[in-house]
């Protein structure tokens, strides 16, 4: 179903299947949302590396950006090579041999060590530097944060499915009045027009707000660094003030 909740016609146009009427279509939509999320976040890290290289910030490029790309890609490859990915219905069969996890664990450990020791390299104390580096790896902008960022892209799937579901509900409610003579047709037309206008409006607003949030919360923090000068209000500055009676 599309915005208008018409089953059949829009289902034939759905390349990945109908996410509302079939579990397979819903899972395809789910996988697509996750893939877009992973690509979006990794693309942000590549932008960070490029920006750091442009500013000759070698530490930011090779100690902050590159280790995370290695860790993310390696963890995803390990997941897709396991039976866990099959049980989660991410893939039908493991995409890589099971032995690849024994190889990829080393770049993951190397990236983790780099983040722990150099992720907070501006701190003076080595003990506090390692502590903050460990937090950066696990909690603060770390693995848990990345997992949350990836799952946030599922809101794209949820938004599309909810919009289609509301469209179906509006149609079912409207056609219940068809049994009423004369007035039923008028009520049906009114419900269909105003109901679908409302649904389309909410869908457009939600699509704008949610995608904007994904840009500012999940994407921009991967590379954006604020700059500029602190705001100073216009005022007169005086060293001495002479008061004359």
C-alpha cells in the first residue's frame, strides 16, 4: 500500500515487496534501512578523514577516523559470516567463511588499541588519557553510540510502514459508511479526501523531520567541527569614566 492505502496497484510497484502485507517485504525494508544507515555513517567518517588531511591534521585522520572505519567494517563482516546474522534474518546464508572472524579480530584489536591510547591524546595524564580513550571506544561516541546510530535509521522503515498502515485504516473506515443510502457516499468521499490529505501531510512532515534528525544527530557529528568566534554584544568599552556634576 502507498499513501492512499490502495492494495494491489502499489504492491506491484514495490521492488522490495510489500512491507505491510508480507513479512518478506518488511524485512527487505528493514535491511535497506540498516544498509543506508551503515553507508551514511561510514561516509561521514571518510569525510572526516578527508577534512583532516586537508587541514594537515594527521592525528585526526589516522587516529580518530581510520580506526573506526576498520572496526565497523570488520565487525559487520564478522556478523555476516556468522549464523547470528541468519537467525536475525539479515541474510539467508552467511556471506563469508566462518574463519574470517579469526583474521578480522586483529584489525579490530589494533583499531581499539589506537582509540584507547590516542582517542583522548589531548589529556595530559596518561592514566586519564587511557580512561577517556576507553570511554570513547565503548560509551562516548563508541560502539554503543554507533549501534544506536545504525538502529536510528530504522525510523525510515517505521515511517513508511506507518504511513501505509494509516492509509489502509482510512480506506476501511471510509468504506464502512458505504452501506448508508445517499449520505454514505458523501461521508465516504469526505473521509477519503480529508483523511488522505492529513496522512500525506503528516508523512511529508515526518519524512522531513526524521531525515533532518538523522543528518544532524547521526551524520554530522562524525566529521563536523564547529568554529567561528564567540558572540560579543555591541557595547562601549571604557578604561576610565569621569563623572561631572
